[in-house]
């Protein structure tokens, strides 16, 4: 959760740090307000994941936000790269989202008759 939270904070803040650099990596954007909206939401999710990790809170809701965010972000990017509507540079983020999902899967341990337990670190 720490890795995902940190990654989301860094990538979420990127459009606020330098539009020129962000667009150099991801391609030009028409609706900059939308880029900043997504960046803001991703930053908030990352901050919440970091806070949860520090408190060792691995509630089902926190895990749902972490996994759901990775699936949503990676899935949308994959679809729109395939449609050639966004830069192939987004495939780097798709790879990162897949790595985060693999980490969540590898951290979960399910035993018969119990719920999945996931470590925050």
C-alpha cells in the first residue's frame, strides 16, 4: 500500500508541477482542467492509501479502493492506447498498475473458512 500510495501521489501531482514536462511525456492535452481533476483525485487516493498504510489499516474498503483504482486507471489507459487516442507512453503506467495488482494478489492469504488477510507493507 505504501508503494501504491507513493506512486499515486507522485503521478497525481505531476500535472501541477509542470504542464510542459507532463505533456512532453504523455502528449498534448486539450482539456487541461480534466488532467488536473484526475491528478487531484489520484493524489487524494494516494494520500489515503499512505495514511492507511501508516495506521496498518487494511480494511476491505481500503483494499477495494486500492485494487479498484489500479484496475480502473490501467484499464482505461489500455483501452485508449489501443484506440490510439492517447500516447503509448501510458503503457508504462499500465505496467505499473499491473505490478500493483500482482503485489496485492501476492500479499493476500486465504485460508478455508476465513477472510483474506492483507499486510499493509
